[in-house]
C-alpha cells in the first residue's frame, strides 16, 4: 500500500480551485481520469487548511508510476474553464451556507475575524461572502491563483509505503520533472500588526436553538519545529482541555458549566491563535466560564511545584501519542507533509516529537507569561437573541482589508 500526498503551501485560498482540480486536463479529461483511477484502485481525497491545500491518494505501490503520470499532468495542465468555475461556485456557496448554519463554525470564524484584521487568517478557508458570491464569474481570478500558488516551487510531494526510494525518485524525474513554471515573485502576505488590547465580539444566533458558545484565543508566534517554546504552546490542549486537565474537570464534570471544551495545538505557519472553544450548558453565564478559564491560565504562570507534575504528564502523553500515531504509511505521509510547511527540513518529525517530551514547567510558565496575556486576548460569545449583551459589537469584516471584488480571492 502506498500513500501519495501533495501539499501546496499558501496563506490565502481559492476554494473553487480545490474542486476544479478534479476536472481533468486537455489530454486527460475528467471522465477519463476518473476511469483510470478506478482501474488503478485509487482512493483520493482533498482538503484545505489555513496554510495549505492537500491532495491525498491511496493505492497499491506497484500503481505508483501510472499515478504519478496522472497527477503531474493535472498539476501542470489543469483545464480551467468558465463553465467549470460557474459549476463549482455553486458547490462552494452550498458549503458556505452549510457552515453558516453550524454554531461551532460560526463561533470559530467570528473569533478569527476579530483577532486578525489584515492577515488572511481573518477569514475561513472558504472566503468572504462577497468573494464567494462573485466566484461564478471568477475564471480570471482562478487562473491567477493557480499560476501564483500551484507551482513546482510551492509543492511538496510525499510518497510513503512499500516503495523503493531510488525507483520512485526516477519516476518523479520522469513525470513531475517535466513541470516548468515561469519565474514569478511570490504573492506578498500582509503582516498582522501587534494587538493593542483585549478584543471582544458577540454573535447573536438567530438560526434556531443553540447553546451558548464561548471562544477565547491568544495571539501566539508561528510554529517552529523542534523549538522549546513552540512545544510548550503545543502542550496547552493537554494542560487545559484534555479529560485529565483541571479546567476540563471543573467545567464539564464538577461544576457542570460546559458540555464540552475543545482546544488544538497552535501550529500556524504564520503567527496565529491558541484558542479554547466551549459549549455552555443551558442558562450558564458566559462570564462565569470566562473567569474560570482566565483563572486556569493564571495558574499556568504561577511559581511553585504544583505545575511540574502536570507538565511532565502532559509532555509524556503528548510525546508518546506523537510516536504511537506514526503507525502507518498514511500517518507518515501526513506527518512529513505537515512538517514541510515550516520552512525547514520536511524530515523534521523527530525533532518535533523530541521537543514535546523535553518541555518542562518553566517552559510553560514562560510561554504563558509572554503570550497568554490580556493585550493579546480575544473573546467571542455566540448567544441567542434573548441573551445578547448591549454594547458588544459583532465580529468585524476588518477595516484594513481591501473591499471584496467580484471573483476575487484572498
């Protein structure tokens, strides 16, 4: 079994492009490509994140040469047509409507829109309303995005499984090695200014019954593989939101203030956000839960011996989990593809694991004192119309962002 992962790095996204990548080329039309994949027994998928678009394919290892031919052809010679753009624009608009009906998605989108005003992290990967609405006539924008980001100097190809590396490299030179792109300066990504104080926003949810959501985030630096500070920040989910974390136990089990607490490690390619997202129980005042979260953050900054055993346990669990998850070609392909985002050696998986296991209480204290502070904090609540607090504004579009243009993409 062989896993092929193709990862394109970007800081902006054109959601239609991910759909259009399955439309085939002039030499291999869509229907023929689909038939070839069926004959090869290929399973494929694709997804986008704030930093990358990933195309993931699973097949028998002996089918790799034929698969590399197909994939290199569609990346180098993708067919982009006005009819295709109009068709996929409708699918993207449907995805956007579905996302807007999800209170968790709305809360996260609102949090990011409030925390970032200039950097593209401001909006979700699907884009802004006006941009999506204009994408049906956005062939030129799609062509420009493809030319800017779908390039051989912006692509990482990861092959993992029962393969001979030298044979694969020869096949890569024969297929992908023919892909040439004209010189082009990479698009400039706006740098987010330093946050100048606590930010609050409120979403008044009027799309049906939903429990209150509370999202709290702090601006943190870009992830650096193997760096002690990045590893310390990566332990925050274990320390705050895992089932053994005191904050989780307090909110979910002991005082029953929240139905669940979610947090993921901040691993942005650019300075991003460490955030907690919670669904509160009926009738719970968000201010009470906010105070509990900020108290838990304050405890991470305190001197004393209490934090050390918690950090040792969290570091042990995180390091062990990182190793145990590397148990298949699929996992290795994903890990290596992810490591390639960070401007370093794409084989930097082992330093990431080693850094997690080496984190100590002083590292967590230092990171918390430096980044988990009010001036870098953003708090968003999603509440029903009868719970709205007067004076708290909705998430901003962002005064520094350029006005949306029909068919544009950011």
